[in-house]
């Protein structure tokens, strides 16, 4: 009679393969729920904000330039940053917190 011994590592590997795949899938699901999905929502909100900007709105660019939109083009804004000083900026450099930042800056300028 020949006895065959299966090493413990082989036995664990046979049963652990399926549970390992399940753990990887669960890890990817958690990663998607807490990292990717909220970022996608944030990007949609930012895009909606940028599309909603119109002539006369106060903005702050990513570089910290405060101004008022004087012209809206397909991919750019013409922004007046001082009387008779206009610059063209990319729509991607304007963020949703811009209106709040502009109000804060105006209030701080009025307080001086």
C-alpha cells in the first residue's frame, strides 16, 4: 500500500485560488466606490459649472487671477482683470470655488 501525502501548501493553493480572486474583485470594487466614482462625480460637477458660466460672471483662474468674463468662446473665456485689461484663458483653468473666492476677495478689498 502506497500512501501519498499532499503537502499543505498544495492543498491550500487548490482551495485558496477562488477565494483569492474574490478578494481581488472585492478590493477593486471598494477602490472604485471610494476613489474613482466620487472623482467622476466631481469632474461632472466641474464641467457643468464651466458650461454654466456666462458673460459678467466673476471668476478666479487656477493661477489666482481674479476677473470678470467679458466673452465666452467654445474653449476659452475673455476675462477683464483690470479696467481696459483683458486676457484670454482656457475654460479648464476655472474651478467651481472661483465664485466663492471672488466674493471673499471682494469683501476683503472692501474691508481695507
